[in-house]
C-alpha cells in the first residue's frame, strides 16, 4: 500500500484526474473498512458523473492488476 499511496501522491501533483480516481479507489479497496468503503464510494460517484457506465471496465483500464474477487472482499 505504501507504493500505491506514493503513486497517488505523484498523480495528484501532476493532475492526472482519471488516474487519481482509479488509484484512490484501488487504495480504498485495499484498506477496507469504513475508510476504504468511503473512498470507493466517492470514486465511483466521480466516475459515474463523468458518464462511464461500467465501473469495473473503467477501473480495469485505468488501474489494472487488481483481482476483482480479492478487491471486492476487502471492501465488504
């Protein structure tokens, strides 16, 4: 998670919006609990507001490499 946090900080510094949203959501999935769920929910709202319909397809494209089964289990 340390590397993901560092990547998120770097993306925020250069204003890579969709990458920032994607990295923040993946971090939320890894954190789990109330904090993680709040991050995931906020990111999902942002993505939907931008007009994307398939959240999982969006995140697989912008932040690949996370197994959906494991990520989902961490946010429950």
